[in-house]
């Protein structure tokens, strides 16, 4: 369990640094595009496409962070109706379900990336489209892992007799 939590903490750190880096690149690139268009009547041909793909990356990286913090989108009307004693157990089941869903989304995304790789399409600077969309299966895989880690941690707490859960808002 300690190993899973250690990996989870490092994923948070790496993801945070990637968000900072990609956001910085986006700001510089977008500002550069505006300056080039307004003052030099030109632009970087592939700049807008690159920025759109960075938004995709930032969306998945943000979802990875949100999942680790328990701040992802969730429907928890069942938890609000259930007695407090059973809420942690419900969280375990719903997070396991979310992990399974993300696992299947990851598998579908892997097939999508493979199809794009076989098409030999390039996006910018003759780079394969695969480099720009690889975040989709990787993101879903990490999100599934984080849901699984939370479920296992809560299940371990339940086994130890700790049914209390801090409400997340």
C-alpha cells in the first residue's frame, strides 16, 4: 500500500510540474501569435493547432490532479441518502466503478492512438499525430490508477474499523 501511495504522490508532483510547463508554453505561444499577427502580419502556421493540443493535454493533466484530490465530477446522491457509517464503503464501490470505466476508456483510446499511428498522419513539424494524442490513453490510465489507489486506501481503513470519511466539497 505504501508503494501505491508513494507512486500516487509522485504522479501528483510530476503532473503539477507538467501543468506549469505546458501552461507557460501556451501563454508564450499565444502571446507570440498575437504579436506576430498584429505587428508583423504573419503567424506561426502550426501555432493554433499546437495550442489546441496543449489544451487537450492540460485538460487531462488537470483531471489527473482533480482525481487524486477527490475533486473530480461525481454524482453522489446515493452518499447523501446513505447513513454516514456506509458512506466510505459507497465511496470504495463508486471509485472502483470509475476505475473500471476509465480502464475501458483507456483501452478504447489505445486503439484510437494505434489507428492514428497506422495512418502515418503528421500534425506539425512532421511529428506524428500519435505524440499529440498519447495523453488520452495515458491520462485515462493514470486516472484509473488514482481511483483504484483511493479505493484500496479507503478499503484498508474500513478493514481497520475506520468508517469515518471527511466530506469533500
